C-alpha cells in the first residue's frame, strides 16, 4: 500500500528494517514475531523501494529496548539517519525501536531534521510534521508506560514471594539448596576445598599488605 508521505527524496535513500527482540529466549521461542519483522522488507517494496535499496538491521536481537546503551544496531541506525542515508525506518511497532522516551525523542528529532520517515504496522509517519510527531510521541509514551507496567508487575510478584518466604535468589558459588529449600554448603568436597584455598589466600595477602602499610 502506497503512502502520500513517501516522496522521491525518500526513495532516493535507503529503507531500513529495524528488528529486535528483548531476550534470547524470545529469539529462540517466538519465531513468528521474527518472521513478521523480517517480512517488513515486503512492506518497503509496497511503499516504493526496490529490493536492492532495503537494508535490515538485526544486531540487537536478544537485547532490551529499555536503553540504547548496549544496542549497537540502534546506534548504527541513528548514525545513518544523521548521514542522510536513510529515507524510511520500518519497525513492527515502536517498542522495537525504543522503550525509553530519552532514546525515542532524540530519534524523532534527528529523523525530522533529516527528512526520514518512520513506519510501523499501523502506518507511515513524518516526524518532521506536527501531526506525525504527535502520533509518534504518543506511541513512544505508551511504550514507556508499558515497560514501567511490566516492571511493576514483576517487582510486585517478587515482593509477594519474598513476603511468603518463597523467593529463591541465585546463590553464590559454594552454597546450594537441599530438597527442602534450606541453604547449605555445596556437598562437593572439591568445591569446598577450592573455596577454602581462595579465602586462605585472600587472608594471607591482606595480612601481608597490612604488614607493609
């Protein structure tokens, strides 16, 4: 389906499909989501791009959208927009691009400045127009709220388990839980010996350092 927002100036640049899933578990188990995201190449063709003019950035598979700090793919995308290489960004929904408004709004700013459109499954938007920015801003705010809600639910669940005494946190090396859930020393004698050696070495080193202080 064509869009009146797509102009020759956009078609002269690249269309970039940005693909992301939050965890490696999702990457392995939710193949349908991946299929739908990769299928956005066809959406770009329908909007007027040639196959050779479409790129896919999927370097952020298995990485949360809560922050752009660890997302090399997102950083590459922003950099290419800044170099006027990109005419259209396609994502299945804005949550794939950013779950944090501090990342989302700078992306809208640079896309608006360089005339880059953004498209999701609902439509095509121009971040440089008032209406486009309003709609994309609302989508970004809702996305951030969803992340906050998810975190709140997880935290509430953890607190409820803790109140019942059922919260099982990861134990440090050398400790295990017996069948009844009680924390005990690892029965593996080799593990115990290695840990004793570690602490003995630490104490000797600390004592030696104090003696030369």
